[in-house]
């Protein structure tokens, strides 16, 4: 599970994913543009909806005017028919039936007396009700066509029209009436139904909130209260506008409304065009969905092509650079990208990397040649130094030492032959001075090149030197050594002894130690030397920094000697916790020729 999470993390942190994320980021402005266009489409849809409300109101106004005008013309024509003036029931009935058959939009046509009695009617009709007499009296007094209550008092989907029949003396003889069938009108006499958008509702209501007409299903709404009663305060106080409300069934709707004067309503009529928000914005939402879908398809295709193409165009050179950089960092200066140096940015980068690696390889080769020359020079200097030490030590021991010994013997002989006490005292002082000089020459000879190292080898020489230093300084010294069946290489013996000599000298001078341990062991084909003490210790990093600046040549000398011998050196120390000097050298044994040379030197 952890490895899976690590793999996923590497994918998301990789360059390829970042490139694909960049592709998606490039698509973000397109998404914003699409959303902006969708918002503009919605605003245009709202504006168009308001304009649609005004257009439908104008159609309703036109239909109402045409309906009233055509009904007026029919009633005037009926009033001019002579049998109507004479109130002949049979001929009036025949005339009304003929008109009724021709004008199918009417629910009834007929003639009334001034008392409200029916002279003739195309459809059977009951006697005039008391609530209709006011309408009759009003029609008698009128000089033009009058319109009855709308909606009708009996709740039928009709509108009543009446016109007084007058003689030449302007005396009212009768009334002609017509009842307009709103169901027929709603089906065939108006363009509203055909112009009404799908899913929309058209409503006209009066100032009391009563529905005058409503599409669809107008016959079931005439005379009833407006169902969206919460909108009435805004509809009655504003001449026009747009409202957005949630209906009782939980559907969010837009309501575009405007008002006009209506002869049928005998006052202000308010037209309301409503549509669900989802239906109004269906086209804009569909366009947005299609645009987003095509963008998603294009983005997916771009990501797919980017996933495949990025490996060849970007990841291949980048990975080659990464591998070459890792190889270069690990020390392989021959690492190259192996890519063609094109003129694009990645090509320039690979060219610069390969040129840098080539320059580093040349400089490293020069450095190695210089280092080899320096090591050869250092090895030669050390060899010359040791040879000179050996020569000076032998001269001190053989020439000066023998001369001092002869001088001491002569002084002792003179002392035995001397008779005066004063001369004897001077001879004794001279003998002691010669002995001190002889001892100093011997010590100097041993420090320069102890003959035991050449005669017996590394282990006896280290044991002797450790015990000698302990005796001179009062240290508690312990020497441990593994068995070396043969003599080691001359260089190994010399360098190992000199490192131990310098380490013990530092213990005596600086560590303030009470005990020291010298351990000589073999492990993994190397000779290991460890010099440990219980002294004050030191800060290794600080001392190394001082040594680089020239403050401590002993440290650099030990490192140089171990390096020339093919080994290494490390210091383990902390202030207050003692010090351990660890040096290791390759195990190289002395050949028979080297042994003979040593014997000759000895």
C-alpha cells in the first residue's frame, strides 16, 4: 500500500503530470468564456422573454379589438333588419338562426324587448334574470354597443354584447344581443395559442386578481383567482417588470408582466407570461453543456496526445539529462546525454550539459595528472627524507658516536694517570659531559631512524617506541599486535611507524592523557593501526580547518603518509572524551630483493 501511494505521488509530482495540468490550465479561460457566454445567453433569454410578453399582449389587444369590432358590426347589421323593428318573432327567429349558422363563434344571437322579454334567439334561452336587467337598462340608455360583465355573472365562458334598436325618432324599439363563445374564440379566433412558447402560461387578470383568460386550459380558469397570489402586490403596483419566484409545487418560474386598458375588463388588465426557469434557460443550458462536452473531449484528446507526445518530445531528453546528471554527480565524468543537439531550448540545454561534462572530464584528467605528479614528488621526497634520516642516523651512530666513545676512553685513561685532585675533577666533569653528548647523539639517532625498524621490522619497533615514550613521560602504555609472519613492505613499515610516532608525540604534547593504547591488527586485507588515549580530546572539524590553514602540519603529514602508502586516516575525538587515531594500510609483504637491500643497509 505504501509503495502504491509512493508511485501515485511520483506520478503527480512528475513533469508529465505538470504538463498535462498546464494543458488543463490553458483550458480554464475557455471554460470561463463558455460560462460567460452562457450567462449572456441567459440574459438574452430573459430579455427575449420580456419582449415576448409585450408581443403577446399586443396580440391580445389586437384580438380583443377585432372581436369587439366584428361583434359591433354584426349587432348593427341585425338592428337594421326591418322585422327586428316590428318585432316579428318568426322572421326574427329565422334571421337569428341564419346568422348563428354563419357565425359559429357566437354562443347565441337574438332579439329582446325593452322589458327584457325574448322575441327570438338562435338558441333556447331562459327568461332574463334579475341580475341581467341592469345590463338591459344600460343597453337601452346607450347609443352604441355595450359589453356585459366579464367574466359573466353565471360563470359561463361567454361574453354578452347588446345594441339598442332605434327608429327614426331615436326611440328604442328593442335590443339585439350576441353571446361570444370564448371556447371557440380561444381555439380559432386568436393567435395567442400558436404564439405561446412550449411550457409557458399566459394569463390576463383584472385589478381584483380575477383571471380573465389563461392559456392553456382557459375554460377552467375564467373567473377564478390568480393562483400565484404572492405575486399580486408586485403585479398591481408596477406597470411592467420581471419576477422570479418559486411556485407552490416547488418549481422556480420567471414571470414577465405588463398592463393595458381592456374594454372587456372595463379597466386595467394585467398580462402575465410565466415559464419555468429550466425551460427558459433550456437552450442556453444545452449550448453550455454541448460546449463543455466538446471542450472536455478536446481536453481529453489533448491530454492523451500530450501524454504520448511528452515522452518523445520532453521526457526523453529530460530523463537523459537527469540520468547524465546523476552519473556526473556520482563521479562518472564520461557521462553524456547521447541526444542530438537541436536548436530548441532542450537541445541547447543538452549541448551545454555535454560541453560542461567534457570540460569537467578534461579538467579532472589534468587534475589527476597533476595529482599523480604531486604524489610521485611527495613519495620521492618522503623516500629521500627517510634515506637521509637513515644516513644521518648511521653517521651519528657510527662516526660521531665512535669518536665520542674514543674521547671518553682517553679521558678515563688520563683520569687514572692523573696525580693532582684538581686535574682529576676536571677530567671527571669532561667524562660526564662526553657521556651526556653521547646519550643525546644516541637519542637523536633513534628519533631520526631507529635501527630496530630496519633490523627487526614494524611490530618490534612500535613496541619499543611505545614503551620508550611511556618510560620517558610516565604514561600507562599498552601495546597490542597481531602476528605478522613476514616483514611488511618497506614503505608500509616506514609510513605506519611514522604515523604512530606522530600520534604518540601528540598524546604526550597535547592530550594530557594518563593512558595510551597502541593496537596493530589485520583485517580484510589491510593493516590497521589504532592509537587511543583518555585525554582531553578535540574538535576534529576545527582542527582540520586549522590544519588546512597551516596551523597543524602534523595532521597533514599523517594524512599525506597514509595516502602515499595507499591507505587512509581518520580521527575519532570529542572534547573531554579522548582521541582515537585510526590508520589503515594495504597488506604488502617484503620481497626477497627488498629483504636483501635492507640487510645491505643494515
